C-alpha cells in the first residue's frame, strides 16, 4: 500500500516528561521524533497529541511541545488513544484513513492504539525509529505483533520521502535538509 500525504493524520503517543527519561535510546528517539514532526508539518499533515494521565506522567517533553503546541492535545487514562472518545473523534473528524503513529511505550500505549485503530477500520503506519520502550525486547515483540495484525512499518526518512513522492515536490528541499 502506498502511503499518500492526503490520506494521513499523525498521532503522537505519550512522549511525556516523567516517562521519557526511562526510555531506551531516548536521545536518538527525541532527535527522530523532532525530524518526523518537522517534516510532517512541512507537508501539512494534521497532528494530534495524546498524553497519558498528565498529573502523574507530566506534559509532553519540551522539544516536542514547542513543535506541537498549536495542535489538538488529548489527555487519557486508557492506554489506547482510542479509549478517549474525544481523541478518537478528533482522529475520525480529520477524514483521514491512514494514522501515522509514533511515541512511547511501544508495547503498551502504541500497541493498544494501533490494534484499536485497526478495529476502527483505519490503517496504522508505525514509524519504527520513532517509538521505543524501556526494554528493547518489549519494543521488538510489540512491533512484530503489530505487523502481524496489519500495521504497516516504516522509518521516518522513508515515510517523509514517500509522502513527498517526487524531487519536484515544493517541500522536497525542506525534507532533504531535515534528514541530512
């Protein structure tokens, strides 16, 4: 399946201040997420931010918060972003059928969101280098399970160029600069 920019919405899952310090390879994950979000913004992909129980886990980390402050944010207590009626309604209200997923933790909130999106008739696309967990095995098993369930795996660079399609795209140079 070709991923087309006009079909996509981006859902960021729980990249929050009190959980993020415990995530494996967090510096690389943060750098990748920043690049992904900057690219998606250049391509004008709608963005929806989810935050798990902010009182306990805190706000979205500052580097991502400054990139996403102008987009809808939804607080949730369910692990799946789809468990929050307002958040799920916001995803559906975009009219987009492809949901790009990134965030933490891969084996809990990202996994459950992806499985629920499939049940909702939407197509999740997992940006595998923009997700992580505290332990590598949890991430690996969750990605494998999602792929078996029908989630499409990709990387941020592959996705951004797939959405751009052509070197003549007006945002090609901007995307190229981001991934260097």
